[in-house]
């Protein structure tokens, strides 16, 4: 079975809330043998040693309230309910492409 989801705000692109809800939902659906590809195309920023994805509405003066911390994304992936999921380097791969 193949499922695709696109997380957008109301016509203006992905929001913090949309990204967080979409990632949680996708990770809840992952089962043994599934392949989940999570992609974010946009801006990112590092503030006080924390890396953030910058969705629509991101504000530098309020990163915790308006951006998605990359550590949060990794934590959600660690908690994935796939029966054979492991966070030891074999459970998922992270590829960062910066341009």
C-alpha cells in the first residue's frame, strides 16, 4: 500500500502545527517493512545551538513557538511504533542536503 500526504497550511505552505501533526500521524501508521520518507524543503536556522526547520510563520524572536526543532523530529522518530524499529543507526537514515 502506498500513501502520500502533504502537510500544508491554508494555501500558504507548511505550518509548525501542520508539520508536527503530520509527522506524528505518519509515524503512527508505520509498520514492519514500511518505508517512510520525510522531506522538508525550505529554510532552516540554528539558534542557541538548536537546529530548527522554518515553516510558514517562523519568527526568529520566537523559535520554540513558531519553528520545528530538529531534535523534536528525531525524538518522534525514536518513538515510532514500527515493531522492528531501532534507533541504533539501522532504524532510519537522515540525509541533510544543504545548498
